[in-house]
């Protein structure tokens, strides 16, 4: 059973400046929940309880968000705002939160490595809150099913992307073993389009074995001078069974302004309270 999920959250969020100058990118609201809360709720729905958040300087708002606010709860209780009180309690219910600092911006691999002592010797998930995935069955739950069915050592969420976009992702080369499931034979971080082994891109959900930590310790800086998680996973090929899994669901790249806006519109339209009014506005303004 996979009990722990790691959330790298130490980046500067430069794409969203100046909004992220003093506020963490992970706390940008997707309708009425911060981006990182959507990821935490997905992990909870997949049966995970320990949420390990890798933070950095200026990220205190994340810790405050996932802490109990006695004063706020008392005020809501006094006002009889039961629905709001329940929504606030759900933020922290059903999970324990742990924090570790990434003091230097040395890449995703380094962020995951910082969680080593908290994860220990057991498999775990990595969730990138930039990738918001709208799905009937939580993507992590889908991945756990594939992990168990195929006796995998690691599972990487993958998605086909346009050829001209492969340079933004880790790309796999794999042998198809079932519908949407691939035995990973090789992978490369951010290749040039003409050098990419496929159009199957690694998206921000991973199930990893504890052997990833010694692999990360041995990984030298790669693309961008950072310690790349893809490079460390690649070094496990041959010793761990690594599968790529095409998940069911719609993914929004909320790490870009356009993707973030698209996610907000899509989630708001689906909201029973906001949807009708937003849909009427878009129609009136001839925006649909």
C-alpha cells in the first residue's frame, strides 16, 4: 500500500509574477481551492495519508493553509456557517502533513531527494500541483491499480503531446503491453523534437520505489544544470520495472497562465452554483 505523497513546492513561480512575488504559486486559487489542495485531495482519494510538502523561502502560506485555524472555525461556528465550516475542516481532515525545505533551486530531482528521510524505505507518490487533472477516478488511484496489476517498481503518468511540444517534457520510449500501458525502455528529458523517442510525455504524477533515492544521489546535473528526476528514473531501467500509464482524464497545465485560466473556466462551468451564471455571461458576451 502506498501511504505517502510528496509535493514539490519550492519553486519561484516566475511565470506568474508579480502575483507570486509574495504568494506561493501553489496557493493560486482554482475557483475556490488552491492548486496544491486539488493535488492533496487526489492523494487522499487514492488512500494516501502522509502528505510531504517540499517548501522553500516564502512558502509559509502553504503550511498555514494545511493547519487547523481554531479562530476561523470558532467564528464560522458562531455564525452558524455550517457549510463553510465543513469545507474548512476538509482541508486538513484525513491526512497528516510534513514539511521539509529545499534551500537551493536545484531541480525536481533534488526536491524529491529532500524528502528521503521522511519517505523512508517504502514506495511513494510524487504529485506536481501544476498539473491539474479532471477525472472520474483519481489519477493516482488509476496508477495504483496499474502498479499492482503489472507488478511494477514505478509508474509514470504519460500523455501524448504535439511533436513540437516534446522539448517541454520528459519523453519515454516504451513497448506497449496493454491498452495505454507501456514497459519503459528509455526516456530523455526535454529532447529536441527531431531527437524525441516518441510523443509520450511524462506528466506530473509518479509512483516511485525507495531505490530512487540512491539513484538521485548518484545523478549529475542535467538539462538546465538541475538534478533531473527523469535521469534518475532512467538509471533504474533494468533493475526496476518501470511502466508508463496513459491515464483517463483531462489535464490542464496550470503552470502556465493560459492553462491556469482554462482550468478555472472548466472547473467553474462544472460548478452547480457558478456554472449557469458563467455560461450565461460567456454567451451574452459572445465568448463561446
